[in-house]
C-alpha cells in the first residue's frame, strides 16, 4: 500500500475530540455525559435564520459567487457598522465558516516554512491549518496567573525572525476568555508596522464580552489597514455552527483578490446559509443580549463552583464562553479520561478538554483543562457538581 | 505593505470566470448573455431535497461530526449499491463539496514537490488545488481527434518519475464529456499497481452517460482497493451546486483517517445540507432519468448546430454535460471576448469558456472552447444560433 503524505501524519489529532472514544464507551455503558469539551452552544438559532429555510422559494440551489453573494456582503457592512467598523462590500470575502477564513489568511500571507506568532494557549485548530499551509507556529506564552493577558511586547518581539510573516490573535479569546485591551492592540499595531507583518485577528466571539470589558476590533487600528485581516463567522453569534458561513475581512484589496482565487478553486460557500445569515443580521438585538446574559450566568455558575475547590487556578473570563483552569491533579488528560472511564455519580459524568493540546510549547497546560459554557445553567450546575465530586475522588489528586 | 505569499501569486485565475468582467460590461450595456461557460445547471433541485429545508424542525444548526453525519454516510452506502459498489459507512467521509474532497485527497497522498498525472484537458480547478497542496501537475494529453480517450498506457508510463504519487481522472469527464472504458480503467489499475501510486477518480457526473456508454467506477477495480480514492458530490446529481456537500470514498481506512484530521481542523461540513442530501437519496429514479434525457437533448442541439459550421472539430460526448470543440478561429479567447464586447444579435450574445485554461501544456487548446449544456433546449438553440452567426462575422475567422 502506498505511503500517505508526511503532512497526513503531521496533522494533529483534535484535542477537543481526542477523548471522544472514551465518551462513546461511557455512553454505551448507559452513562449520561455532560459535554463541556466542545464549543457547540445549545442556544437556539434565531427564528430569522430558521425561517429563511422554512420559507424557501428557490427552485435551484445554485452556486453563489466564489467570494459570496454580493447582497450578503453589502448587508454585512451594516452589521459591522454597529461596531463602528466602516467597510465596503469589497472588503469582505465570504468563506465556508471561520475555519476557511483562517486557512485562506494563512495561505495568502505565508509561504511554506514561514512563521506565524500566536499567543498560547490558542484555538487548537490553528495547528492543523498551519500544517496544511506548511507554516511554523511560534507560540508566545500567556499565563493563567497573569489572567492570560499578552506578555510584554518585547517578549513578543524576541520571537520575530526573518521568516515571521504574521501575528495571529483570537479576541475575545478561545480558549482563555481573555479580551484584549486597546493598549495591547496598539502595541501589536506598532509591532506589525515595525517588522512588516500581517495581523490576523479571529474575532468570532465579538458579541460575547461581560462585565466592564470592551471589545476592540483589529479593524479599529489606524495606519495598518493593509496589514489587518479579520476572521469572522456566524457560528457562535447566531448559534449556527453547522451553517458553515464565515468571512475574511481586510481593507487590503490585493490580499482579498488573492484569497478570492483560493475561493474560486472551491467554487462557492453554501448558498442557502448565506441567505439565512443575511436574514439573521436583522435579528432583534434582544437575541444577542439574552444570549450574552445567559453565557454570563453560566460563567458565574462555573466560577462559583470552582472557587469552592482548593487548588483550582483560574480567573473569571471577560469574553467568549471558555475558560482555562488549572486543576489540582497529576495530569489533566488522565483525569479527563478517568472521569469518562471510572467515575460517575448516579450514572452521570463530565467531559472536559485537556488543555495541553492548546499549547504549542511542550509540557505546558498539563494540569489545565478548557471548560466550555455551552449548557444551560441547570446542566452547568450539575456538571460542576460532578466535577467537584470527581476532583475529590480522583486517585491522582494533588 | 507586506508581500503576499508566492502561492497567492501562483494561484491560477479561473478560466471559467476569467471573462466575467466582459460579461458584466455586456450586461451593463443591456445585452442578454447566454452562459454556456459554467457548469451551473438550470434543472430544478428535487423536491425531496427542498422539502427538507421547508419542513425544518431543528432548533439549533449544530456542527455535524467532522466526517459527516453517520446516518447520511449509512444512507450513502444505499446510493452506491445502485451502482454495484459495496461500501460500509466507514469508507465514506463527507466533505464540503467535491472541491474539498479533491484537496483532501491531494493533501493526504502527496507531499509538496510530489507529482500528480492528470489527462488533459482537465477540470481547471485541479490546478488551483495543486498550488494549494504544493504539488506539480503532470499532464498527459488527450486529443479531440481521438475522441479524448486516454493515450496508450506506455505514453502515460513515460510520465512517471520517482516523485509521482497519483493519477487523477475525471469520469465522466469535465470538460470533454469522455466516459472511460473498462479497458482503460483496467490499464490504469495495472499502472498504479506497478508503480505504487494512488488512483484518484472524480466521478461527480456518474449519473450522466448517454447512448450506448456505460459508466464504470474506479471502485469496481479489483486488487487495488487501498489505492483508489473517489471524489463525489451532490452538486450535479441533484442540481444542488450551492449545497456544498460531497464526499471522499476509499476502502483505505488509514487514508480516510488522515483525511478526517483535515476534516477535524475545519470542524464540519454543512449540517442541514447533509440532511437534505440524505433525503435526496430517496428521490424517485424518474428525476435522474428526466435530467439525463434533458441533457442528452441539449447535447444533440449543440451537435446539430456545430455540424453546420465548416471547420468545427468535435465529437458527441457520451457523458457529463460539457464538450470541448475546436473552432475555425485564430484564437478562442479573443473570439470569446469579441462575442462579449463587439458582437450581438437582437441584443443577445453568448459566453463560452476558452479551452486553453483546461490544458497544462502551454499552447494547447488555443482554438478550442468548452461548451456547457446547462440551458434548456430552446435557450441552447438560440445560443447556438448566436454562436453560428458570431463565427460567420468574427474578423479572426480562419
């Protein structure tokens, strides 16, 4: 049998889905598993979006233009204006989910062998896209004890080599929930200008900031308009992860033209979902407010529960719906597997994502997990009670 | 402004969409343009599929498993059984359109710098995917005067080097309409076995064969099960190009596991469309029969018209809904542009795809165009009458 490619073997297994076989076996054994391991929200998709499908009058599900339907791109400019981001429709390229926007951004800004700096812990699939694009991820470590804010700009500058082409941030951050301050963005602005880099900002959690935090877009930065590329998606905003509609936003027309060629190769993003996402832009503002409020409540449930466990390290995140917490265990992956294999309470258990897969630096995150606030308050409460009990009973407890 | 990547500049412009600005200007000038340049069928999507959306009862448009919904994969095995192809659901990985199946197939079988042999003229986006995957396309020329059948197997063998990893065929063929004989497939079987290669077969036009032609799948070949990778899509079968649902089929589990990792990075193919495509498998057989009959009639219209033009070279294709024809003109691209810019009859004109972009060998296809049979019989008749008139009036006529 012929050999597969080297990159096939280099693709990282998804740490979020890595423990899925254990969860499957737990379910086969009749156990209920609370899934806090994956960012699949349970918030209903807005009616504006669902109604588009229900009232479908198209006769043919045809290709859209490769860069997306122009009427949808026009409508998206209205959406961005709500965040004081002035765009024209030519600044937007519709993609098949935020995922495709990331791979397009990497492919058009970097050659194989080039380097991209990413603050860690980071959204684990950046690794997979980097393998596909043949680029090297250079991590800059952010620490729980610093609330996961960026290290000093000089620490980041030290990582820049002649192969560095871009810095990639996720803001609000998955998996830490950190929301970048304006000062941090300004520092990044200086850095990319000084070193002739691109700044790629994954802002798919833009709507989800809590308490006194304010979201600032990389598109607000002045003077580096040609360097900024924003990755966006309707997945979390409208709880429509399976719609696969995202976009790439940049005022750098040459970059978008290049990305369009990648888009032309794959022909078209999903057509009906673009029209549904277009309808979703008219969703009443109360929908987002309620979703935000709901995520905030869930976060509070998680933090109230974690505070009761001695040895847990973690801060209340200000954004997104994830958090990375340090647990008083020997090894977080072992603990997560143990919860699925050997632990249950009234036939129920919890699935978390071990955090080491979110770090590029070997050895980091070994005692950390990512918790996603994707279940309703009652389910979150039950899941956290299960976690508390599991932490008491786990043989590898520190 | 920072430089884009080399691959961004290497991405070929789509020859199918290349003349779009000329068409746009013709339309702005009030002209009606018959689009025979793109494979966007006008056949209605079956009600089975549309009704899935109309009756939508899901509350959340959630991710599907990265390899696709298991119930859809199971249902697909039923579809393949109709072609005497026995598969289990684990042999199928659902992709975002056939496009993604092609890039996944290239990425998992080839390293950057490896070579893939493709009979030319070929579906032009193979070039774009090859640039993305960093692999080199090595063409084997098929000729109109041979009906676009494969050249002798020894001619193909000559192209094999130590970097060759795969042979890619499209069967029935876009853009030639050629349907591979069992003997040709057997020869390819021998070749891939002799030289330790993969055989990637793009079979998205499987349903569309005419007259006495019989479709044979690469999945029918015995003894090379681990080497065969089939690319499939619902786009043409159900006239649902904008649904973006395809699949990768292989009995090589290791290969599908590797492709699944690429799938995990991008999370999920569109969920609703998978469910709609699953419903589409129960579309009455008469739907496909009528579509096939309709395409056959259109093909006959095209060939009747072309036979009346002296100097036209082309055979009636037996499959798909395209044909490559040689025209008695100095330069096919110039002729296509001239039709959009300078020609009209009662304010109507035609858009064709110049064929040179379908060849990898420079200089080939310069007097050829691809015609897609994607308009109804009456529109095809009118379009062909316009083409006949344009050929009489074109100043560069040979």
